[in-house]
């Protein structure tokens, strides 16, 4: 009897379990028609563009148009990105992150009919700078909301603070802003929050007391680059469950770490580029779960506390760019899991402790720009994973910009099994043997005293600079086997012989080849045309001869071609017109000859050219007006950009980010050839001097209104000086000397308010010299040899009824002067104080970017 009762009870329980867990097909719950319709109408709001989710690749997320799987007459619970409740069939989750969405979400969108939504992710799309609808606040059941990096703009609506069930909120978007009242309600109502990310939202007006009562359940708080101002509430550091705190990039945010009883489960702490200051307290050592501590770019002072050695789980320690002083505490040797150590740009001193060799997992160590002294201990042989080591700008007896002398101390580096980056530049090294480190990718040995043969770099090297030394002999053919070589700079040595034809073997990789200021002979090998990735060819200052090989027209990426100061001959190489990326063309001081006539080339050419130097050749005929008409880079004012740009090549390196290789070129300033170490994209010059050009100055030249230096001296040009040259509004140097110009100096040239150098000497000019503005600064030598000129500054008075006006002060400027356009007296004085024709360009750099401050202090007499 009892057995049958037990069996009956078991059957009842089994039927209940099976009926609830495995519903019959007739009663299966599907997405309702209303929900399907709402989602399909929501889909109609958008077009799909891969560009709308371009940021996904940067964060390692796969992007694709998820909504393309949304089809009518199918169960919406099976659609990509849609999650339904298994019991009722309600749509409870919508993940459309990285879905190529482009459009807007108006307040009447059917999205807001999905009242059961608990999880909504619209991150990494493009909502076209539209505002966030207040109806997002209606999702009463929502626990996860992510609208980050999706191009919303305007104010975060107050209603978002009403989603009281939220456990995770991410609104990290540029062009959004938050008010104090909304932040207070967020903190007050969202008591279940575990993750709050508001990166890049403008909170400059938010009172930081609004964050006083954050939820004790908070695990992650990220407020990067929010323009927060004032002191961070101390209690945030004591939140009991906080694992991540990121306040990066709030330059006016201050605060103080707890001095005692500070213990919580923090894993990640980033206060970089804030205004936190004072000493780092010993209590930092209580955060024993910390994995990453990033405090770079703050104002911390004092010594590094020994208690940092208690943070034994640290993988990243970055306290660079502060004012820490004293020795490196030996306790850092306890950080056995540390991968990256950055103590650079502080006031640390003393020896580098040998105990750092215990950090076997180190891949990067950066001790640059401190006051460390003594010898470098034998660290490197004991750090098998090390890839990058930076110790320059110290008082050490090793490494870059220190005081090394003699041979490269190979024993310091050991086998260098993982060593990839070696920078020993700016030292006193005198000899070098074969470079043995097989994994090296970057070698910089420039500006030493190295002698002997040019060493062959290891086979994996792609950046090799050994310029400004005293190497001699020929280029070894073995260098042609370094198949990945991208940048080769062996300039400013005593190398000789011919340029090896096998350099063409580097065709798939070579982007920069600089052999300038050596004694190479012979012709330029046409095999370089196989290097189709070349951006720069610089052979200036050698003894090369013969013709310029036309095959170089295949180097379609070429930006800089500097062949000045050689013995290259032939007529002007018209095929250069096909190099559409060319910015710099220097053929000065060679043996080119003949006219530069109109060739058969059609369309645009030389449109990006900003430096043209054909001086000191034997070109004849008329000036090349057809080229002037195409030089668009000298017609467009690019000064409105906030950041100055240089011509150059980015060399990317795994751990160290990127190293920018700046192009260099020689230009003539005040008759002296000057080396530009870095070519600003705003710098422009045309130098056709010392040739045999004839005829008048063409009108087309006056269209180059962004030109800074113009030199047509020492030719046989005739006619009058065109008044249209006044259109060259950025001109800083004008040299028309030693020609056959006649007539008067145009009064319109006084409008050239940037003009710092004028040379009209040795012509046949007559009449009064214009007065005012920059003309008040020019001396007699600007006009020598023109016997018909009169007026200030010459002693010869003009024989007209009206005497010339007295020279006004250079500070008496019109409304259209440099002062009205953002330049001031400091800029002008910098121009003269630098002694360079392009000093005003330097002034532009100084005050457009608020740098360099040392130059400002110099001008102000400090």
C-alpha cells in the first residue's frame, strides 16, 4: 500500500517538472506580433554604414549590420541582437552595438514600446549628433544601458536618473553634457549601480559634492576627460566594493588619498593627467589587490613610499611626469608580476638598484629624464622578456643622451633575446662591432663619435639611424639583405663609393633613404625605382653625377626629393610632374640646364609642392609660370589648424607607441643655407636664384598667397616689379637682387606686414622708396646699386614737392595687420630676435600653440 502511494506521488512530481520544462509545441511562447512590428519599425529609422561603427575595430569588437537578419514573418526572438524571456516571450534584451546604424531615435520611436527591456546596448553606432530622448527613462525594468561612443549630443535628460533598477550605465560620449541636478538624482536614485561610466561627458559645471553618496555596491567608476573641477570627495576612495577608478584627463581635478585605514578591493586606479598633488601616502600599500597603478602627469612630490612594494599583484606601475625625488625603493623588487615600469620625467636620483633584475616579467622599463647616476647595473641579461628600455637624459655612464664613451657595452645587454629597441643616440661612442641582438627592430646610434665601417644591422631591423658620426668606407652589400628595412639614415658621415644597386631589393619596405652629406660618387641607381613605397630620397651634399634616372617616376609615394649640391646634369626632369605626392623638390647646386618650358603633361601636377629649390643651376628662358599656376599648397592658408603638422614618417613600435621620423631639408635664409630639422606643412619657399632666367615676373606667381620665402636673385629678369606681389600676404623674405628690374618700387608692397627681409639691390630701380610698416625696418643694403632710388633710409632725398612721410613705428598697424589676425608684438619681436626670415612662422608656432614658453620669457626679458 505504501509503495503504491510513493509511486503515485513520484508520477505527480514528474508530470509537473516535464510540463514546466518542456512545453508542447502547441503552447510554445514566441515573440508577439506587436513586438515584431515595433522592432521592424525601429529598423526603418536607420541606414547601414560600416563607417558608423568604425570605432569597433579599435576596441577589438566585430561589427556587422545585425538588423539585416530582421525579417517579417519570422520569430523576432531568433533575430540577431534580440533576447527574449523564455517564460513569456517578452523582448528583454537588445544588443545592437557595432551594428552600422546611422540615423536618429526620435521620442515617438517604437523602441520605447518594448516596455519589458532589461538590457539595451546601442554603443558604437552613429546617431548623427541627435539628443538622447527623455523616453529612455520609461524603461522601469532596465538593469543595463549602454549608449557609449554613438554620436549623441546635448544634455543628458533628467529622466535617465529615474531608471532605478540600473546596475550598469555607460553614457561615454563626446558632445554630451551633464548638469549638477541630473548627477544628484543619478546618485540618489540608482542605488543598485555597480558600473558607472561617463567618460568624455562635459561636467565642467557639476559640483563634485554631487558624488558624495554613490552606491556602496559600485564596482567600477570611470569619469575620464570630463572637465571635472575642484576636489574629489574623499569617500570615493573608500567605497567598499570599488574595483576600478579611472579619472584620467581631468586637468583641474584635485584630491588627497586617504592617509590611514584605506583598504578596498581596487584592481585598477588611474589618476593620470589630473591635478592631484602632495606626497603619495604609505597607505597606498594597503591596496593589495591592485593590478594597475597609473599616476602619470600629476603633481605628486616627495619620495616613492617603500610600501608600494606591498602591491605584489601589480602588472603596471606608471608614476611618470611628476616631481618624485629620492632613490628608487628597493622594495620594488617584490613586484614579481610587474610587466611595465615607468618612472620617467621625475627628479629621482641615486643608483639604479640591481634588485630590479628580479622582475623577470618586465617587458618595458622607462627611467628617462631623471637624475640617476653611476653605472647601469647588469639588469638586461636577467630580464629575459624585456623589449624596451629607456634611460636617456640622466647622469648615467650608459645609454642615449647620457655620457657613454668608448665601445658599446655589450655585456650590459647580455644575449638580448627579446631586446627590440636600442637607442644610444647623442653620446660619445667611438667604436661598434657587429650588432648581435637578433630580435632588434629599432636602432638609433646617431650623433656619436663612431668610426670605422658602416655596421650591418640585424635581419629584422626596420629603423636604422647612424647619422652624424665619422664612419668611412663604402656601404656594405649585406645591408641589402635586411629585407624589412623601412628607414635608413646614414647621413653626415665620411662614407664614399657608389650607391649599391642592390638597395632596390628593399622595394617592399624602404620608405626613407637619407645618404646626404657624404662623399658618394657615380650615378643614382635606377633600381631604386623598385622601392615603390619610398617617401623620401635625400642625397644632398655628395658627388653624384650623370642623369636623374626617369625610372624614379615609379616611386609614386615620394614626398621629398632632395638632390642638392651634387654634379647631376641634364635638362629639367619633366617626368617629376607625375609624382602627385611631392612636397619638397630640391635640385640646387647641380648642373641642370636649358629652359623649363611647357611639357605635354596634362591635368594637375606639383599641387602639393611647398618647397621648390632650383637655384644655382644653368636654367634659361622664362620663369615656369605653368608650374606656379598648379602649386595649390602655396595658395591655401592652413594656419587655422590648432596643431602644427610636420612632414614625416610614423615608425610604429610595439611597446613604445610610435616614433615620428621628421624629414630634414636645407633652405637658403639671408644668403646662408640652413638645415630645417623638421618641415612644417605651413613652410613654403620658391628659390630659383643664380640661374639664367629672362623675361618678366609672371602674374601667376602672385597667386601663391601662402608663399613665405621668394628668391629670384642673380638672374637676368627684366621689366618692373609687379604690384601684384602684394598678394603674397604671408611673404617673409623677398630677394629680387642682381637682376635688371626698372621703374619704381610698388607702394602696395608696404601691405606685406610679415616681410622681415627685402633685397632689391643691384637693379635699375628709380623713384621714392615706399614708407611705413615693414619698410621702416629695412637698411641701405636692401637698395644698394639702384642709383635712381631716393628717400629713407638712403641719404639721397627725393626731389619732389612733397617730402616722404617720416617712417612710422612698426607697431602702428592697421586693422588688417598681423595684430588683428592673432599676432602680437611678441610675435614680431620673436621674428627679429630669432634672426631668421621665417621668425614670424616661429612666432606663429609660439602663440598659436602656447609654446615654447622659454621663447616668450626671452622676449619679455626674463
